[in-house]
């Protein structure tokens, strides 16, 4: 029996060896494949976890950024309105002062200076804070991945973020002086008795913006963000020097300058939209030989249109207002909640800058660069 088994094994020895080799190879391949699959799954799980963690950290940075911007924008707005205080002039005008004409001339300069300084100051503040906070956010994320060797500590973080405090104080004062000169060049020649249109108001803002963009003596405020943020700072620490230089490079880049200019232009558009509402409210219906509104119907050149609207389309570009009558209304848009949604111009500018898609993308790109491990 044993001899027959031995003979069988000898006869099929080659087959057994080949079969064993095949099954052994399959086992090894399956083990290797399972190992690689586990490694891939672990790698993908870690990648997903890191992405989720990074996304949550960025969203937290964005919330902090928005809260900081809203808080500091309020302080900057109050500082501007305090420096350019129109209340004293308004009070003198109400008291029937003898030099009314001089007061109104002073008033028109101050109102337009207020608006322009608010636009530039809030735009610059928004851009610089987004850059700073996303640089810090990127560094903090990297530190969270390598806790044993932090790139930035709490002291350095506080020192870096305090750079913007200079802009809130002396920086705003410098901006007021520069913009006031540009406003005088454009607004002083406009007579108080002149009837002005919305298009002409828009032209005033555009002219002021053009003068500031081409200011060879003081420089374009948008291109001086580094001056407002860094020039006053003493740097005596290597890490602080590195992060400040990185910030300067970003603020002086063409991309950031373009985004800042776009933010300024968009803010002026927001102001003009509110002024347009003022012109619309002063619209007077066409005289009766062209158009009569009679309760629920309209008579047009003798032709009766039943069910006509008593609230026809208003072409604000054709509405005219005396410049002197426009000034107090525009001033109220700045100081009182007479804009849409019961708000004012400083708050409207801050809201649209906070929601500005270009600024959000800029912040996200900066965070991505500085958070890469």
C-alpha cells in the first residue's frame, strides 16, 4: 500500500510541485494585495481626515477673520467720523450763522472726504486683515501637525496682529489728509446752486479715485498698504522678520493690488447705489400733457390705459437736484440708518467687503500656501 502511494507520488511529483508553487504564489499575491489595499485605505482615510481637519481649521480662521474685520471696521469708521466731524458745522448752520456760504463750502468738502476715506480705509483694512489672519492661520495649522517644533508662538502672533493698530490710528489720519486734498480739487469748483445729476455725482467719485491713483507725491493709498502696516515697526527678531517680509511681499504683489482696487471700486458703487435712491425719492411725475396718473389708470397723450401703474419707472439719470440740497441727505446716509435695510454707508461698505468673493478667494489661496506642510 505504501509502495503504491510512493509510486503515485513519484509519478505525479512534478504536478504536485507545480500546483504547490501556483497556490503558494497565489497566497503570497493575495497577502501582498491585501496589505497594499490596507495601506491605501489607511492613506486615503488619513488624507480625508487631514482634509476635513484643514477645512474645519480654515472655516474657523474665516469666522475669526470676519469677526475681527467687523469689530475693527466699526472702530475705524468711528475714528473717521470723529476726525471729519460735521455736527459742529450743522449746528452753526441751524443757528443761522453769518458766514453760511463758507460753512456750506466746508461742509461739501467734508462730506465727500468722509465717504472717500471710509471707502479706502475699510477696503485697505479688509485686505490687510485677510492677508494677516490667513498667514497666521496657515502657520497655526502647520504647528498643529508638528507640535514639537512650533513655527509661531502666542507672543509672536500677538505682536504680528498688532501691526494693524497703527493704521487704525495714525494711518487713518494720514489717509484723511491725502484724500482731503484730492476731494478739494474736484468738489471745490462745484457751485452749491448747481443742479447736479446722479451721473455727475458718480463722475465726482471717479475723478477723486483717478487723482489718488495717479498721486505721484503721496502715492496711491491702495499701493501703500505696506506703509500703513509695517513702516512704523521695529523688527528685532528673526521669526518676526520672516513673517513680516512674507506679508510685505504679498501686499505688494500685483494680485493683491488688483483685488484691493476692485474692492475700492465696488465700495464706491455701493455708495452710488444709495445716492441713486436719494435721487429716485426726489423724482417728480411728468406733466399732465404727457402723463397723468389718475388712481387706477393712466392717461397718456389723451389715450386712456386702464389698470395703469401709479408708480412708473424712474430714470434716476434724468433727475436733477440742487447740490446744496443733496449734501445734508448724503450726510445722513453716513451718520444715520437711512440706507436700505435701516443701515448706513459705513456698515454697507463693511458688509459688502466681508462678502466680497475675490477677497475670500485671496484669503483661501494665502491660507493654502502657508498651511502646506
